[in-house]
């Protein structure tokens, strides 16, 4: 009787498909998420998701550049901003990827660790009956009884660092290379540590940059930083209340044209500070170098940059001082041709503000190439400035301290009104601005140090995890998982023993044959 059914056979209605149900669906999703294939895919996806952080300006790094980019791209800028392309590493979609990767790694590695632990404590399997079927095998006949030969085989395998077990009186099962899987697991566990360390640094860490001219004091408060990027769980009111005063800054440049370095190249930068750990504490003399940061207790202070800060004084037509400060200029090349801006909100006619933009030249010359510096040290300092009036901060957008937004400003002309105003100042000189705008005086030159203070509570975890990952990778790539099986039997000649040995590697291992040769060589040496 045939059991096949026709399309209209009523028995077809009795056939039902299995249903996963809610629990089965969750189990299936968990197995897919914790598979190695998914972990590799998420790792690749994380690398791809990080690309916008390198392509587009990031608000946490340079808010001014980010704002300018969005303003210049009126259509795509706001869309990308809503999608988080200017804060990639703090965006929800980026966090979702690395959290899924973390869960995937944990769910993949922990069960493997449990299996590996059991494998390390278990005995090697029984030796196959026909060792000649293994890819690597040898047969040797030696003088002596099987029992004595088997003892020497154990000694030879032990000297090759094999773990052994005998399931009967005529065989030995040996195994080594467990550190290969251990290294592999260490590598993946270390990746989890790297992710946790980076997450801790992002959530609880912060970084801030500040420019400190010589003679000025920095207090570790949020308002004192030029740029500050706190983590989402950081309370800036809890900052360690230390202070540092920049008392001296030394810059050494190559002056010997016959020296080892290029003429004018930097040789050393050193910032000398008076450090106070907390209010009322003793002042400590500290030194900050390029590769010698200062541990403040509330962060690590790095010397990232330096330059010149011309001290300028601006007065209005009545002689009132509207601006008097050391203004940092940003170096553009090795000779410290520096650009900068002076923003005087309290000067100019009613409703207008004054701004100056131009070059500071440490060793100034004026030739057919224009104004330029020929040496980085301040031997013949000079300022070349242009003057503007209007609105300094159009739309209230953030600006770089080194540049002037002239979108709503007009450049001043000379007294005759025939050409744009060009100001050339050397230390001690005063220039009278046309149209009753007041005066600007170049008082002198000071140096400044660019200090970056960073607090990353996850850096130790990240560093240790990275080192463990490197160690685990080395172990997994250099160690081979190998099994060796030995059988002994009496030979036809009395007083002799036949030794059959076979090797089995977990992966492709071209050195398995050499391993058997090594064991046999050690065995022969013991029998002679």
C-alpha cells in the first residue's frame, strides 16, 4: 500500500510543521549572535562604522570646524548631524554595534573556555589499532622487552613535553599544544577587556586643552579650558582643584649650520610650572616635556604645542583700554610664521566691534616674498596685521581663537582711503587707527605652552588587555596542537620489540613528521 498523498488527499491536513515558540526563537537568536561568524561580522561592521569619524570633522575634537562644515553644506550637513556623523563614537548606532560585539564575544568565549577547561583535565583518547592509517606514522624495531621499551617511550615523550596516558599495557596516548587554544581564548577575552576599557574611558574620562602664556596661572575648572570634552557620566564640578602657573618656557633650536640637525629645527621644549595640588597646598616646582607629562592627580598634563603670544593693548578714541592681553598666535611652519586674531568686543563705534588678523614673525624680514620669518626664535619680532570692523561673532557660532570670521565685518582702509589698511608693528610701537578708532600697541612678546590634560580611567585596563591579546595571538600562531600514539608488540625475533608510532595534528601541520622523528631519535638515544 502506497503512503504517498495526492494534492487533494485529506490526510495532508494532518501534517503540521514544528513551531519554535518564543523560547525557541530566543534560543535561535542567541546562538546566531554568539557564533564566531557573527562576532567577525560585527568586528568588520565596527571598523566600517568608525570610518565617518575619520572622514567628517568631530564635534568633540574641533567644534569650530564641525560648525563651519555644517554651515557650508546646507543640505547634507543638518541631515548628517541628525544621524550622528559628527559625533560618531558617541552615537547610539555606534554604541549598539560595540555592545552587540561585546555580548557576542562573551557568549562565544565563555562556553569555549568551559569546554577547553574540561579538555585540559581529560585524558588523551585511546590509540587507534592501525596507526599506519594516520597521515604521519613510523615503525621501528628495537632490542628489549616491550615493557622496557614502553618506559623509554614515556621518557622520550616526556622530554618533548607531551602529556601521556596509557589505556592498556601496550599503548601510550600523548598530547600537547593546549596553550594554542588557551592563547586563542586569551586573545578573545582580551578583546572584551579592550572594549570595556575603551567604554570606561569614554563614559568616565575627559580631556581638555588650554593655552597658558608665561606668567599666567591655570586652574582646573571647566570654564578655564579652551576646549573640553567630558564623558557622559562626568561631573565637571568634581574636577581635582589643582593649579599650575607657567613660570618659564624654554625652546632650543638648532643654530649650528654644521650641526647634526637642520638649521632652525627644534631640539627641546621645556615648560616650568609652579604646581599646587589643591588650595592651600605647598607649591611644587614641576617640569613638563614633550615625552615627560605631569601627573596631577586629576589627570595627566601633556605638552602638545607651543608658540608666541604677542602682548597687545587696544585703546578707544578717548584713551580707554578696551583690550590688553597676551594673544596666542598659531605657528604654521618650522620658522614659526604664526597666524592669529585679536577680537576687541568693546572697541569701535557704537554697534560695531574691532578685529585684527594677521601674522606674527619671530625673526621678521620684509622682501620680495613678502613678510616672513627666517628663524623660529624671537630675534627680530614683528606683527603684520589687517583691521576689520563689524560683528565679531555672527550668529553666535563658535570660532577658533586663531582666526577671525569676517562674514559680517568690513576691512578698514588707510587714512587716505585709497587702499586697505596694513599695519606693521615691532615691540614698543603704537599705531593710530583711522577714523577715530583708537590705537593698537605692540607691548612685547611672550611664549605660551599648549597643555592637554586627559583623564582616562580605562587606560590601564585597555593597556593590559592589549598586551594579553598580543601574547594570546603569539601563542595561538606559534604553538601546534599534536597527538602522538604509540603501540609496542613483541617482534618475531626473540628479545626485540616493534614500536609503531603515529601522529595526528588538529590543523594542517607540516611539522608533524619532524615531531615523530624527534621522538624516535630521543628513544634511540635512550636505548643505546
